């Protein structure tokens, strides 16, 4: 459960981030606005990783670390999607 809970949370949030990035790219906005969801997700993932390692520690902190790693992965995918869709326009 320590792995599946953060994975499920990251899948839900990551799906929302990918849909939001795709929708913003479809509206033909600037690259900064298209990549804003992924940039905020990277910041959130770094903060969660810091909280998990420094503040909480232990097994609960490892769950925060897993969540931040999964969110960071979705943020990188969203950033790549934003750059590719912007380049194709």
C-alpha cells in the first residue's frame, strides 16, 4: 500500500496535468502558459520530496518520496508534450 497509494494519487493528478497542458496547447497560447502546469508540478514535487525526507522521515516519508517521484515523472512528460505541441503549431 505504501507504493500504490502515492501511485494512484500521482496518476489522478498527472492525468489532470496532462489534460490541462493539452487543452492549453490546443488554445494556441504562449509556451510559458502551456508549460505552467508542469512547472508548478515540478515545484510541488520538490517540496513534497523535501517534506518527506527532512520533516517526516521513515516509512511515511518514503511514501511522500514516491509521490514526488511519480509527480515529477508526469511533470517531465507534460513539459515534453508542451514543447512538442508548441513546435508543431
